[in-house]
C-alpha cells in the first residue's frame, strides 16, 4: 500500500493562519499601495491648485492698483509703501519684490504640476514676468521724468492692467494651470474606482479559497492535536496532585508523540529532583547553622570579655568603654538584622572593629592597615566575607611569628570585577600545606576544621552568589607570609531565599 507523506504538527499549525493571512496580506498591500498612490496624487494636485489659486486672485489686483496709485500720486513705488491696506481694501505691494516672490512660486508650481502642459504654462508666466518687470521700470521712468498724466495712464492700461495687459495675461495663465490640474481629479477618481473594483474581485476569490483551505487544515489539526492533548491533560492533573508515577502513551508519530515521551521522562526526573531538593534543603539548613556558629567564635567573645574585665579591674575606664563600644559594633554587623549581605563600607567597619579588639590583646605583635577604595563603599557583598580571612591571617600567620607582624587589607575595582586582598607577613605555608588548604576550600579535600571550615564557607557562599569562577584564592611562601585574594563580580546580589 502506498504510504502518504505525513505533515508535521508544526507545519499544520503554521499553515492554518498562513492560509488566511497570506491572501489577506496580499489584498491589504494592494489596497494600501493603491490608496497611497491616490492620496499622494490628490495631495499634489490640492497643493498645486491651492498655491496657484492664491496668486491668481491677488496678483493682478495688487499690481494694477499699486501702479495706478503711483501714476495718480506721481510717486515712485518705494514712496507708496509696501503692505499698506488702502481704502478699498487692496494691499499695496512693491512690484519688484512681488514679482520675485511669484517667480519663486512658479518654480515650486512647476515641480508640483501633475499635468505635463502646466510646465509650459509656468514657463509662459515666467517670461511674462520678465516683460512686466520692464514695463514697470518704464512707467517709473515716465513718472520720474514728469510725463503727462494721460501718457502714463495710457501706458498703464495698454501694457500692465488692461484687458490685454501683462497682469491679465499672467492671471489667465495661472487660471489655465489651475484648470489643467483640476482635470486630473477626474482621471484620478476613475483610476481609483478601477483599482477598487479589481481589489474587490481578488478579495472575494482569495477569501473563498482561504476559508476552504483553513477548514481542511483545521479539521486535520483537531484530529492530530485535540484528542492527544486531552489524554495528556489527564496525566498532568495526576502529576499536579503529586503523583510522579503517572505515565501515558499516544499512538502518533508527530510532535505530540515527542511531547508525550518527554512528559514521561520529565515526570520521572521531577520526582527524583523533588527528593534531591528536600535533601539539599536539609543540607543547606545544616550548612547555614554551622556557618552561624563559625561566625560567632565563642573563644573570641570569651577572650574579649576577659580583657574587658581585666581593664575594669585596672580602672582603665576609657579603654573599657572603647572595648565595649567596639565589641557592640562588631556584633551589630555580625548579626545585621539577619541580612545575608551588607555594604562594603559596613564590612570594612566590621573588620576594623575586629582588629581594634584584637589589638588590645596583641598590640605588641600586630599592626594592621586597611585601604579599601571609597568608590566600593556602597556596593553590597555577602556579610562576613573578609573577617574570616583576617582572623586566619592573625591566628595562623602573625600570632605564630616572632616579633611584630602586619596585616594589610586592600580593595579595588577593575572593570567588572572587585578585588580584595588580605595579606600578612607571618610564618606562611609550605607548598604542601598551601595545597591542602586550597583543596579544603574547594571542597575536594579533607576538612581542616577551625578556620579552614570558615574559609571554605566564605568560598562556597561567594560561588553561590557569583558563580564558580569567583571565590577565595590563596598564595603563600614559607617564612614570608600569606595572601588571600577575593575576586567577585561587581553586581547587585540577591539573598538566599
């Protein structure tokens, strides 16, 4: 038996809207193009007619009356004034300026003309303007030379304002321009009606074809989609109730079958992941509990309180106040209202408080320097990022060294990264101890206990927030000192939920 080529579900779904959309798009594009052409043609005609009509009405009467006032008043055109409204409501003009203005308009009318004959009409107007300019100049000369009133009037009527005068000729040419332009309205209307009738016939045919094709494709899609989807929905309801053993089977070979198989695999994986998440949540709570214990070292608190008692017995009141204040500041940051992250300025104050307290006890063997760029102060980082590193430098570097040692804390920004360095000139580590520390911090070696656990927690938290490429990195040389470098991304971080 001959096998029929199966159409994929994706193609079926895409073909349904395409069967309607493509024909409709063709009709819309055709109508849009036709309409835009008609609108553009209409705008061109309207603009050219409006321009021409304005000067057709005003040019002759303003020019004629201005030159007549010059003759009867025996004045030059400059003496008459420009833009003054006379008793009969006509505005006087400077003939030369007005003719220059019409010359400019003629160029625009020539560009806007939709009838080819109108370009010839405009050239005729431009030539007539040149002749009119000469006639106005002659009349001005006659006025200046004191010619008789009769001679001036006769010249005015015969050459400028009369029935066959140049202003009448120009007005007639502009009116012919308007007439030829308006004739194009009728032609445009006929062409638009033809285009609309053609578009209507095409639309009817395409709509009928689109309806037929969409009905066929919709029927195919319903058979291929609706039934399998209903079956799959029943299984998803079981999963929603927590039954991750739900399984279904669809007898198709298209995308629904792939979806079904994926659903079955996903259901099994979700069940496994739910169990893993429960275990991870328990581990996370345990880790957070250990972290809090590591953050508040009881020996540090006991030693600090002993120091305060000793100072009080020695009646060192100022030192007692200073110690208590510094201890309060230290624990205020340590607790920080339960927040997971604080500003770098707060972290700096925290380690400064810690070092001030320790300096009461180790003032003979410890000095410290803190140099963190002020531009970092408002950036936020996980709290207690630097204090465990400073504590490690004190107890495992400086305290075991003979003589006085220095702890230097620096911080700066480079590009998209923030760097912190906690460096001491203590006893350092040999290559084996350094490697052991690195493995412990990375979580691939044996736990070192004490500060090693605290350093691993710092590294782990930084990688939770920023990614595995960030964290704490140690360098050390025996009898020369140790340097811990923290590298994080300069970005806003969100607390653990």
